[in-house]
C-alpha cells in the first residue's frame, strides 16, 4: 500500500508554521523588553520629580536641617493602584525626617546632584527607590534624600500593555 503524500496546502501551512511561530516569539520577547523599559522610564521620571521637589525644599535653620515638604512631592506619585510612598531625609546616616529604616544606597558614595535608582525590598514589598545627595548651604556634609514607591502601579501598567500586545 502506497503512502499518501500530504496535500500541497498542508505542506505549505506546515512550512509557514515554524517561521511564523519564531517571528511571534521574537515579537513577544522584544515587545516585553521594550514595554518593561518604557514603564520603568516613565515611572522613574515621576519618582525623580518627587525626589527633586523634596530636595529643593531643604534648608538650614538654627544649625538644623529642615524640610518644608511640599504636598505635590508625594501626590505626583499617587495612582489608582494601592502603591505606598516612603521618603527619608538624612545627614551622615542620621534621619532628619521620614522613614528611618528606608534603604539607602549601598556601596560607593553618591555623586552630588546625580540621582540614582534601584530596586529594593521594604517592609516586605518590592520598591523602586531614588536617591540624591545635595549640598545645602550651612552644612558640612551632603544631605541625602531618598523616595521609594511600591511597584504595584508599574506591574499593573506592564500587565495591561502586555495584554494589549497579546491581543
């Protein structure tokens, strides 16, 4: 009994299945990486705005660092998700105001006026932290300002965009 050859239509579809699948996987992986980067950059921009708004309000009164914390500094980070926002202002490792146990940058010293960003864990939640060292007139050492937010809004936005890409 002779074996029956698959039809031309079947061979054509099977021949296209592999390259189309490879392209779909490449688009999915590439799209995921691009989306992650875009979400990170846009949220970091807001985090940086809050960080700089607080850093701009540093002053020295009677030899003590003071912060006139502007409401806009933390309200610009508010989202519809259940994100929490934390901040810390410290000099030489001593907290002036904010959350005393908020993680500070590890390793090398900060360059003055150059914000840095990193992922960390705080109170059992993943957070994105931004910090800047600022020289304030009247102090010998730079003042460190750190702002952190939980990553719920970032994750939610990433999932929504990925869902749209998949559709």
